[in-house]
């Protein structure tokens, strides 16, 4: 059985089934989930059947595609309904988030006028007692994950998170609820050995969960509205728009959704998107690209819209630039514009450093929702060749001002042509291209390459959908060129990684493993010599909190202070994210790099040299 074969299960259903198990069965739940994963599965309409054994079957009924009630999961074994099989099936299935709309679905109706009553329109000044209690439950569940680590955060720990997420959603805290569901999804991916899982993603999700839960009790007014989040994406009227297509990118999510997103620009340079994403994978993404855009009366496909234009009246737009498709929206096909023609050409005129700063605000790991802004960069580059990295090869290019930029694939799925196209471009050093990429926060300039002008100079290439050929290159017979090594960026010598690896080490191994490290004075001194005294203090405090255990009057160990450790871990995680973003900004501004910070004489081990650190690196952790 593959988890993708099971229908999504509502969080409250999973939590209820786990909570009703006896203590003895809870201990066997993780083993039951693994065992159930090896059993054959059959789908018949809205019902999925799992063959538990030769005589018993387990059924999941999902009307509408989601198992929304406890009664929709039934088992035929002798111990049912008090058996472990029902809870195991719910824990093995994907988690449904019924609070939010699908990622790329357009607004079903034109929004009501501003004066209409809307729950999110007038947020309360402070959180209610019920909201604070829900936030406290989320904090406790997140702290329990840090205490146990991935290895110890089994189905029971996950069910506590799901229950807290369900309660938070009922208490109108959708942002924190969504963060909890993300943590559960990543925990399951980690425990099942999903190749797409990355520890850094779970670090970000946990920090978002803990940070949001902590702020609910102290926020008020507009800050409380931002911390609470929105259950549905709001759309507001934007009048008439003249839009020009830029490119189309495939979208394949970890939750099993697939589709495309087409980017268009207005006459004033604003960026908008039109998407079509639904359950499916890379196959659906490739197929949807040739379907008509669901916007007004336009008959353009997504591929065609990426190179054509639209005239839209009665447009509705969300804060992040998504175009709504309500009944009042009218759209007709219009003439597009080349990337070298106005108004699109203006997108490439902004300096790369200015574009990077704008994109960095959009891709910040802990950016406020509905913050707006785009994470795309528009650059004119000269290709230099391939560069070997620990994770594989990437394409090195030089943009305006001589800044070297590393271009990587947006998606490694073999069904998509991203990697093949990048390999062909690496065989054409010296080629000058106009590109569109998505910023990746790193100590050096780095983008995922999404689209580029055709190497022959005619038209554009959607690198996730179109396939380049050898004949498209200026010299089709040229081998792949390896670019020479480049000088390290200002952040490359930063010792921040010493704190980052301790933050990440906590997630898979738990607090106890971090507490076994012993003395970290040498690492703290090295960090301090690199010009990051706050990071050194955070590392010392984090490891001290991990190893601290109090005893009672009889010498017995008291329970660990999970709340205190979670608070120290959160401060370290948020600090490293802030410094990493500052280093990324400095890498795009090589001429403005901060001077070297020299450590005081005698501080630090012999051989530790000074490191260049930009001034924002000493910002206080949030």
C-alpha cells in the first residue's frame, strides 16, 4: 500500500481514533501503521479497501474525496471498532486541510463590496481566552516534537498535533493550524524515508508553528490578524487590466497536487498569476499546460497565454497577485509583447541587487502572509558553464555588474525537462540570455531557472515544459563546459553553520541528543571570532537548555523543561534564518560587502581567521 492510494483524512478524525485507543494499543500503533503499509489496496469509487488479513478488510469511505467522519473508516476484524487498524489507516493516509482552499483555485465568486460583513474584516484587539488556550496546545505539541525528535514523534505525537490543529482552526487561528499540519506531513515523510524530505523544511515548519503560537498571546490589532491568518484567500476588485504573458511553469507539490501557473505582467509592471492545480502529479502538470485558461471568455491555453496577452475587465486579485475567475470577470485575447519590448522590457532594467532585496522579502522563511511581492528575478546573463556542487552540478552565469549567479533546476522530477534543459545550456558557454528565475536564499547568488530567451534569439523557452534540442545551441557539437572556480561570497566564510547544524540536529534526534554534546565553548569562540557574538550566546544557551535536568529532594530526575528548551531553539532558528537572509542580500551587493570583523587578540582557537559579516547579521533574533 502506498500512502498516495489512500484518500485524505480530516485531522479531527485521526486524532479521535488515536485518542480512543487503549494505552496498550497506542504502543503498537506505529508498528501497525508500518504493517498496514504492506497490505494490498483496492479503490472502488469513493471507497478504498485494505486487505488486513485473509479474513478481514478495512474500508475508508471518502465522499467528496475526504474522509470527514470517524464512521467513514470501518474494519471487519473481531476487535472492531476498538481495533488498532482504523487508527493505523488514518495515520497512514494523507492529512486533509479542509480549512483552506486549494493552492491555485480561483475565486468562485466576485468579492462582496468592502462594506459587506466579513469575519476577517474587523479582527479583535486581543486574542480571546479560547484562542490563547488553542495556541498553548499548539506550543505544547510542537515542543513535544522537539523533545522526541523525528524518531520519537510517532503516530501518537502526531495525533496530538492534529488535535491541536483542529482546535486552532475552530478558534479562528488558520495560520497556526496550517503550520501544524505541515509539521505532521513532514514528520510522516521523514519517518517513511521519502526522498523529497529535507530537514531544513521541518525546521522551518516547526519554527513557524512555535513562533506563531507564541505570538498569539501577545499580539493585538493588525498584528493579531496577521498572526491568526485567513481561512480563505481574499480577492479584491481591481478594475480593468491589460496583461502581457511572461511564461508558464509546472507546479508539482509534495501533497500530490499537480498543474501549472502562468505569469503575466500588467502595463505598470505588476505581476499576476493564473493557475490550475488539482490532485495529480507531473503528468497532470504537463497535460494542463495545453488546457484553456479558466478566466473569462478567453480560449487561450496556459502555454499560449505565456506568450500572448489578455484584456480583463472586472478583474479580482488576491494580495499575492492571483487573478480570480468569478462570474463578473470578463477576459478576451489580446496582443502580447516580447521580452525586449515595453512594457515587459522594464522588468529587466532594475539592478540585480535591488531585485534580490525585493525577492528576499517575498521568500523569507517567516514572512507574514499576504505580504505581496514577487520572488522572481529578471536578469540578462552570460553563461559560463557547469559547476560541480555536493548535490550535483549547476549552471554558472554572470549577470550585470559581474556578479556570478548559480542557476539550478526548479524540479528534479524526471518527467519534467528542467534538468535536461539545464545540461544543454551548460554546453553553450558564452551564450547571452535573458532569463527569469526564482531566488533561493543562500550565502551566494542562486536562482532556480524557470524561463529564458531562446538561444537562437527567437522566442522564449518555458524550461519546465519545453525541451531544448542540440540544434538549438549556437554550437551543437560543443561538450559540457566546466566553469572555473569563483571567489567565495562574503557569507561563505561565516561560521553561522556551527549554530545552524545544532538547530537542525535537534529535529531528527531530539533534545536529549543535543544535550550529549558536552562543552561547546570552542565552537562558541569560533563563532564569536567570526563577528557573531549573538549566535555564540544562542549556541551556548541552546546546548545548556538541552542538557539541563533538575532533581528533586530525593535526587530523582524531574521532567525536562520542554518549554524552556523550545524557546531557546526557536530563538536560534529564527536568528539563523535572519542572518542567512542578510548574508544572501550581501552576496548580491559585492561592492557593498561589510568590512572584515577582527576578533580580539587571544580570543578563539589558533588558526581561526576573521570572516566578513554584513551589519544586518547582528539583528536581534525574533
